[in-house]
C-alpha cells in the first residue's frame, strides 16, 4: 500500500494552496481530483479579483490558477487527475478509482479535504427540460469549452454567482433578458451588480420562476411575483421568451467524504448547510483530518486559498516540519489575512458563522474530548497567539 504524509482531496484553489504549503515545508504530498485538469473553479473565473493586493486583487481567476499550478509543478507535487475518491475512514485509509481503473487503497498520515461544493437547484414545472441549468454549468460551457449555452437567457438569483455569470454571458454574446431575485433586495456585491445594470439587464426583485415552457427544450419562462410571505401573487404571471434558464440559487458543501470519515457536523444556513466542525487549524473532530474551502462553509475563492494555506501549514506543523514558534508566526499571518477577507457588510456575516463553528468545537472539546485532545493543545504559544489575533 502506498503511503503519503499528506493526501489532499480536491485540486481547486483550497487544495492546491494546501499542497503548496505542505510541500514547501518538506512533506510528501499527493493531490487527487476527479476532473481532467487541476485548478477547480479558478479556470472558469475570467473576471478580476478585487480587494487587497495580497489577496490577488486585479488578477483574473484563470491567471491565479496558472500561478498555483506553476508553484505545484516547481515543488514536484504529485497530482492524480481523473481519479475519484470513493471512500476514507478514521484511520486515514483512502480508496480511489484512478482513471477508470480498478480501485485501490492508499494510506495517509494527514488528510486535507478540499472537495468544494455543488450547485443548488429549485424544482418547478419543466425544470428537467434541456436548457435549464446551473449558472456554474453555463460558466463551464462558456469559459472552459467555448460553447454558448443559449441566446436568450433568464438568470434566477442575484448573488455574486448570478451577476458575474450574467455579465460573462453578455461578454460571450448572449442576451440576458432579466435577473430574478425572490428576496426583496439584491444579493450580490454592488461592483458586480452595477456592471450588469449598466449593460441594460433588468432586475426583478420579489420574483421567481413558476415554470419552464417548451416541448423538446426551453422555449419560454413563466415568472411570478412573490408576496412578503413568499407566496405567489395571483395574476402577476408573465411569459418571457427564453431558450435558457440559469439557476444561481446557492451552493451546498460536498461533505460526503467527511461524513464517511466520522467527522461531526453542525448546520449553518449562511455557510450552505451542514459543515464539518473544525478548530482554528482547520482540523476536524477526527484527528489528522482537515478541511479547507467551500467544504468547510461556502465563501469565496480568496478565502478558500487562505484556508488551504492554513490547513497545509497546520498539517505540516503536526508532522513536525515546523516548531511552535515558526508555526505560530505562519498561522497568525494566515488568520490576519482571513480576517481581512471577513470584514465589511458581507464578510462579517461569514466571520460570525465561522466563529460559531469554532465555538462548537470548543464546546465539544470540553464535553467529549478531554481524554483525546488535539496535538495542537501542546502548542501553547500558537494557541495563545491565535486567540489574540482574532
């Protein structure tokens, strides 16, 4: 059986960032991804990131992905593509189907789960017709395969994904006939929403899709207004001619592998649903198994990269590649960068949800783990440092 010091599931922004930190410290790392190329969502993100320079502001997601891949290659990190992790357990045995071959098992000392998230959907009459798809699927068709998903498109959901993909659809030559938002207010960042407004795309707040119309594929969408109790307003129905309906109605963390491993969970609606309980070092309730990125709660690619680095540094520390003083410095720096991303109107809500996870961890430590403490409990200097930095 092959043994690796660190096995990382997922080659997206969180997974690659974690791999780079582990390898820089000197650990033997394996990255596994079911796709045929690494990089995850970054290679669909042709827009420029914004924020601070240290968080890649002004750089397009695709170029950030290229930078991460270059670092991965320079560090000679082993990457298995077209490889699906079918299962893992608390002993950190991992079962993999590699490139459609017979499955086999490898052993890890530490595991970092960076499996990402899956798109949500909403059921309505006609939702199985060709032409109804997730906004992420439309983005993949455009930016990865150069295929325009439709000519006249209705977007459901005004969050960042909805407005960003709408703008990219416009750039690709499609007509976005409207963006529907069931809530009374828009959900995306103003900088993204403003670009779509300037392009002439109308927003419909307090509206949702009632049904998709068509025989062999989508030919029109019937939309309807909602009242303050989320009930449809009779007589407000409108028929809009479209050939595509895109759904940007949130994401759900891909937590199956964490469930299989015996990790314990908490439910946080703002984080996308059930998320693995983890501590300040991204370690779950199963010793030696870490999470990073959307699997630990839905946020943004910038946050996923910082959480990946934090998990990678923590795993390397637990393997003995850093002493407490060095780990304290590196981990405090990652928390400083994370806290910068979790400020402001939108970021503060995410920070509060993440704090709930940390509080849950502490409660479980007090109740259930007095005789099975995390290896980091010995790192008093680092623990105190993190507390002060937060």
